């Protein structure tokens, strides 16, 4: 355990020292992955898939707020759809604008969540988002999480809608719009996913807020169990039993990743819990204090020894000793001579 704590302190010290460089780099990497994912899923315009375009958008996202990244992702998605179906791009713009204004109005700090949910869906670990938000945020994070789920399923609907041949007649245009809206609103799997994600986030949040020991760690386990039970029931209702094993494995991996994040963010020493009581003019307080585990990284001091200098110093010491002996001998001779003269 101690080597892990020392490693954690070194990572935290490194991040605090180079925060001004690490944060933009992480934002750049996240934006690059997000834009590449959009290109892989609905990349109908080859010009927008060019690496310089993706790098430019990622660089812009690295030094701007998360809301700008969301707008750029929405713009990139719309342009891809527009290149193959201008009619379909109009309804895509309307849906994305509704989601964006709903998100920006209540949770402007969670822009990354809307993009992280589709990305983690493609990595088969979307369950990490509600567990993590329940651990570090409040129930209001349900809004961006639900928006991220809608965006993921919207991508799937777009991929099937663009294959429909639509002429310029008003009737066929309305049929296309009706298909997209019905596929989105009546998507039972999407609705069940939003409900289960909200339930995971709420369970993790309320268990984390409880006052017993190891509440944070237990909340992660509670969120993972809620995810497994919730999606197990959902898959059985939707007759989608072929995804049960991948769902269980994905939930376990998500819980392990969230615990790793929690380990680097906060580690408590429950063996040193202290209880305090005090009062003021209005209240009487009962306080439970749990110390954080902090370790000091070992300092390695290396002493460089110059061999030549050391040899020269030792030779100089021997030479000084020889000179001292000669001086002592001369003084004795002088004394002997003086005594013989006195005798005469």
C-alpha cells in the first residue's frame, strides 16, 4: 500500500507543478478522441476527416471552455450530415440545439459529459459516467448524462436515416422527419438507459453522503450493483440477453476505473477517526473528523565524489605530515648544538 501512496503523491506533485501544461494537453487529447469518434461514426464528408482539421479543432478546444467543445462537436456532426442530406441536417441542428441549451442552462460545467458518454459507449464502458458523477457531483449531473445518451442514440438513428432516399417533395420530407422523431422518442432502449443511469447516479450519490466508514468505496460498489441489476432487468424486458455478459464486464471495469480515480483524488485513514463536540450560541455540534492519508515522498540525496580530487587531497595530507616531521627534527638539532656550545 505504501508504494502506491508514494506513487500517488508523486503524481499529484507533478500535476501541481505542471498544471498549466497538463490541463490543455488533456483537453486536447479528449477533444481529439471526440472528433475522431464523430468522424468514424458519421464521417460522410471526407474533407472534415482530414487530420489538420481535427488537430485544429482539438487545439481550439484545448484553450477554451467545455461549452465551446460541445458546439464544435455539434457543428462537425451537422456538417457531416449536411454533406449527404441537407434536409436531414436541419432536424439534427434543432435536436442538438435543444440539447445544448438544456445543458448550458443548468449544467454549464459538465460539457465533457455529453461527449464522454458516446465515446465510452463505443469503448463498452459507458457505466463509468453515472458512477463517477455520483461520486464527485450532485444529482443535477443527470441532465448532461441523459443528453449524452440521447446523442449516442441519435448517431445510430442518423446512420439508418441517411440511407433513405428522399426527394424534394414535402410529403417525403415530412416522412423523414417523422421517422427520426419517432425513432428518438419511441426508443425504449434509450429511455431505459436514461432511467438506469439516473438511478445509478442517485444511488452512488446518496450512499456516498452517508456517515459510516468507507462510504466512498461502498458507494462505488453500490453504483456498480445498481448498474448490473438495472441493465439486467432492462435487457430481459427488451429481450436483449446477448449483451448481458458484456454489460457485466463493462460495469466491473468501470467500477475499477472509478476507484482508481477516487484513489488519486481522496484517500481517507479511517483508523484515525476523531469525534468532537462543541457549541455556540445557536447550535451544539457533533463532528466526525476523518484524516486524509498523506505520505512524504522519499528524498534521495546523491553525493558525488571526485576520485582525482580525493587522491590529490590524501597525497597533500601526507606531504604536509612529512614537512611537519622535518621541521620538528630541525628544531631538535638546533637545541643539541646550542647545548654543546654551552658545555664548552
